[in-house]
C-alpha cells in the first residue's frame, strides 16, 4: 500500500465520483479506477458501493477513510515537524480554540508569543472542548485551549486562567436579587429562567440541589456564543464564564448608563469557577514549535506568579509598617497633648513637633503604599 493510494482514495470519497476525483488529481479515469480496485484487493474488502451517479462507502470503507485521513495527516505533520526543527524558531503551530476563550487566548497569550517568535505561523481550529479533546487524541491537533469541566485523563498541560461564572440578563430578571460585595449565591436564581451551556448542566444541578433550590432551565445550547446571543435577546439569565460576558453588561445595581439594558453579577459559589487550560495529549512528543509555545507560556506563568507573590508580600509588609506607625503616632500625639494640658502653657513648639512628625509619617506611608 502506497501513500498515493491513500490520497487517491480520500479524494474519491470527497469528490463522490471517480470522474470528479480524476479531474482534481489531474489523472485519467481508468488508472484511478484501477488503483481503487488494487486497494480493495490488498485489503480484502469492498470499500465502495458504485451507483449510477455517485459512489457510497461501505462500513469497511468508512473505517478505512477515517484511518486514511489520520495516516496522511500524520505524514504531513511529520514533514512539517522536521522542517520546523531546522527553521530556527519558526514553523507552523496547529492549535485548537474554544469560542469562549479565543478572545483571551489571542489577545493575551498568542499576541505576545507572536512578537517574540515572528517566524511562527499559526493555524487555528475552532470547536467545542469535547471535539478538541478528540482531535488531540487523534493527533490532528498538537495543542488546544479548552475549558473545564471535563475528564483530564489522557491529557496534561497548563492552567492559563481561572475565572468565576456570571449571571447576565435584563434588569427585570434581577428584581429582588440580594447581592453581597457584587456577588450572588445560586439560591438567588431559584425559579428564574436560565440559559445554560449544556456541559455545565450537571454542575449547576449539583449546586442548586446542595442549596435546596430549584433550577429552571429555559434554554440549553452546545456553544457559549448561542447562550450569549439568547442572553442579549432577553430570553432569560445567561450563566456565562466571566471572560465572555458581553462588554455592554454593567454590574447589577450600577448607576452607569446602560443602553442595552444588560446587567451582570458574579456567582459566589467556588464550584462554578471555570479554568482555561492549554492542553496536549499525555506521553506524546510535541513538535519544536509546540514546545516553544508550552515553554513560553510556562515561563510567563511562573514570572506572573512570582510577581504576584512579591506584590502580596510587599503589600502585607507595607500594611504592617503603616499600622505600626499609626499606633506609634496615636500614642505620641496623645502624650504630647496631655503634656500640653498639664503644663497649661499650650507651648507652640511642644504641639507643632508631633504634628510635623505625624505629617512626615503620613507622607512616608503614602509613598510605601504606592
């Protein structure tokens, strides 16, 4: 069996006729028909049902078509990987994207990666998380940006971002909703018409049941963009990841101008947090280009975590120093004030010095906190 036979077979299937495939392949019809017969003889199975106008695949043909696609893709990828390895930080990056993370991934990750590695070309495949996971296992994609929840078995990667879920909808749907620090509990949505992303259904049902509340689903969709559209049209309250909440939505209770009459409120339950992950199939060698992206993202994530830790540490230290200074000022001012009263003189130099020191300390505190 030769690679060209697989290419001929795939072309025949996609064209639907031998004559149509022959034109695409720039061959005459008899040699192509002969190649298909030789292929069937080698496999010992009939691949086509030959009709008057079109051919259809047998069950054996359908199975062989899937395998032929995988084999030709692997051969193409192998060629590209070798070329990438010798191209000095260039090559093609095939990556899958979910619609609900494309804005974050392209704007915050790939745009920065592109600046550092301008020779890398990119090819995006957009699909839902489950289809992208299948493509990773089939090796038609090397990496994919997906969103939890899903079973992680067979995959590994890096968490890019964790974000809360938000309730989004028209003002009328939020009447009587009680929020705390800009967040609401799931109980506040009991009995309200919900618009949900299908694979969040089990998680939402669990959270509602835990709170002893009723979940009323008005609309389920397989794509987050459909949920966003239904939310904007006023069908109900959309349960959406924070990063794809429509930009025109303003916080519930906000006095901001809201021409679209669209409001948002973060859901407080931690079980409703969603993670965006950069994944690849476990125990599978990545191309040079994919390794570059993985290393780049890991380094950026490590630096960000270090910076975040340093900022938190500095903030805590500054807060502690400021609090100690304030305590010292309070004692010193009180002592100075008492001394003035006891002497009965109210001497300017005695009262001004503590005030001057206090002002200096306040300025230093502001500098520290900045």
